[in-house]
């Protein structure tokens, strides 16, 4: 919050302000943007975990795969593998 107060006071140019707080200008701009978008809550630590997983298998497809896997007996595992197209390079 001190960073934002100092920024609003306009006593420093942005490069000096970031140097004073020991952060990069990129980080300083991020803090200002977060404050302007979300207020004080925007300055709280945020999760770095991705919001989505682009390669996650759809639940319906997962269920089909599990059904296919469980439909095979242990001694015939090699004969009931799911066929997948082969990539050609």
C-alpha cells in the first residue's frame, strides 16, 4: 500500500519509485494496475496456479477409457489396448 501512496503523491518518477522499493518497473506497474482494478484487495498475494488445464481429459472421455480398461482381463491386456493413430514424422 505504501507503494501506491507514494505513486499517488507524485513525489518520484516511476523509475525512482521502483528503485526506492526495490522492485522492477514491470512489478510496479502490475501493483498499480491491480490496485486500480481491485482496490486494496488487488494487492493481496494471488495464487500462481493456472486457472485451467488445457490438456485435461474431459470427464465423459475419462469414464469411457476407464470402462474400456476395466472390461479387459489381466491375461488379455495386450489384446485390448485402445488403438491410437500413430504420428508420422
